[in-house]
């Protein structure tokens, strides 16, 4: 893309309020590589009132990014601004759009993604499916953390994710790729949903929009999302059921013996994953309700939060 095209795109998204000056950002090491770009750790100076320096994560595109990739990052920025702040989502601190590569500055989650974290904290005796030893966790201070996770810890993870999702839905944002790999764990083991900016805004007719790129991993998808690419709050709730199952199994892999092409028939015939050994019956009932074949039988995230809170605290 030419400089002129890029600057036209940038100015159409430009908003001075959130612009952060590049000189106050010291880039650190690579945290992750996505399909479209990179996430780096960085130090930002005076990005939060009352805090001199803050560890942040910086999302950016490759040097040779196409105009579309740059525009997608700017769209993600626009969604993050539209959504606003909540403790259980990765929040936006600011961005750099002028005078160089587009960068999104977001909260840094020091324990990394929930799936790898759960697998690290799996009590001995649990059998790991798939290879795990080779996965890199060095960037995250997993070793610092106290012991294994209790069932209560796991249920609190479920509740935090459900709260973050209830908030996103209240802002008309559907995630479309909710999974443990897209939940990050920050200080004090707070769950933060990430990549919701890749999700689409319900008000911009993305609601029930058919997806074209086929990127969404099949085993988290509801039958209607799988079958006719129908994404909605109800397909997010289905994905949450799979995510809650991942949590309760300390990062288990869903349907290991079901090939992707058999999945739709498997689900249509009423087959589902079984209750993880440590999962309380009441909690599994919630999970089963979230993976009802019929969308309208599934609960909302608000209802899931209430049911989890009632189980955990006896209230809602
Ligand atoms: N990997 C991708 N995004 C991240 C973030 N915000 N914090 C930590 N690791 C990440």
C-alpha cells in the first residue's frame, strides 16, 4: 500500500483523544504472533494518571502489512473504544497512529493465556492430551505462582469470563472466537477476554452475519455457527460452554476423538462432552444449558452469571 492510501485510512479513523506519543513507549520482547501481526511487551511512561511507568502490551502489524491488515487493526481499535472498560476484558490504554506503524496499547496480562496456565497448574494425576512440554511459557511468570488450582478457583474463572462476556454483549459486541486461548490472566489471576475487537459490532449488521474466512476453530462453534455461519450472542454462549469445560478440565482439548467434519452430526445427534470429574452437578447443568442445540433454549450471560453467583455465594 502507498503512504497516501494508508494515511487516508488512518485519518478516517483518527481520534486525538487516545493518541499516545511514541517517545514514551519503550518496546520490549515479543509476546505473541498472530495471523496478522505481533504483540510485544513494552513500558509506557505516564499512560495512567499517578503511575510513572506501566508494563503494557502493544499490538501492531508486520512491516509488510497490507492496507487491509492495517485497516483491520484500526477497526479493532475502534471496537475497543466503542466497548469501553471492564475488569474482565483487555482494556485499551491508547494508540499510536501518527508518524509510524499503527500500534494499539493495551493491558498486559502477566500470566499469559488461560489455556496454557491451566495446563501448567493441572494437579498431578491429570493426564495431558497432546504435547505440552514443548510449549513456551517462559515469558510468563508461571513459576511464581502458588500451587495448583482448586475447583473454587476454576469456578471463579468461569464467573469472570461470563461477567466480561455479559459486558461485551451489553455493548453489542459478539466475540465469535471465545475460547481459553483468548482469555488472558492478569495480576491477581484476573481473567481478561482478549481479541474481542476482532469480533463484530451487532449494530453494524454483523449480527447473524455469515463469516467467510473460516478462521474460527470449529470445536468452539455452535451448530448454527458451524452450519450456516450464524454468529450471535447465542453462539458466544455455546462457545462459553466449551470454554467452561476447558476450565474445569484444566485446559483439556474438546472432543479429541471427533474429527472436525463429523462434529455437526455428532452434535445434532445430541452427543456432548461428559462432565469433568471435579465439576459440580449444578455447574454442569449450566454448561449443558449453554450447549443446547436450539439457540433460544440457551441462557444469556447475565443468567449464567446469576446462576454461578448463586452457586458460589448463595446469592445473585
Ligand atoms: N499476548 C497477547 N496479548 C497479550 C497481553 N495483553 N498480555 C500478555 N500477553 C499477551
